[in-house]
């Protein structure tokens, strides 16, 4: 599972991350969570996301703490690395 975690200093981001991690730990402990922090440097975050998508063929989902991250950083890399076949993308809005 890929998590676009946003800015660690923004309460709505880190609290959403905390809740999502807690949910996964209780309901899907079998999933590996790749958490990518970052909000202000779009290119850096996109590169990290693309690298994770290329390296982990077992990713089954992606979650973003904000709609802005979903569109700018979460969804675009999926298309850049052509990794859209079986991945579910969720976002907090």
C-alpha cells in the first residue's frame, strides 16, 4: 500500500496518516505500507513515488491525505510508470 502522507507539520495530514496507519494495522496487517512524506517539492515526491511503483510489484492500493496530493503527486506517477492495472487509489478530501 502506498501512502502519500503530505506535510508532517500540517495537522490534517499527520492526523489522517495516523488514522490510516491504525486502520491498516488492525484490519490489514498483511499489507506493507510505503509512506512518502512531502508536500512542497512536487518533483521530489513524484520521483520517490515512481521509484516505489517500479520496485514493488505487489502494490495493491494508494491513499493520499489530500486531493492536491492525489492529483499532482499520487495519480500522475501511476500513469508515468504505467502501473494502473490493479491499483485502487483513495483520497481524503
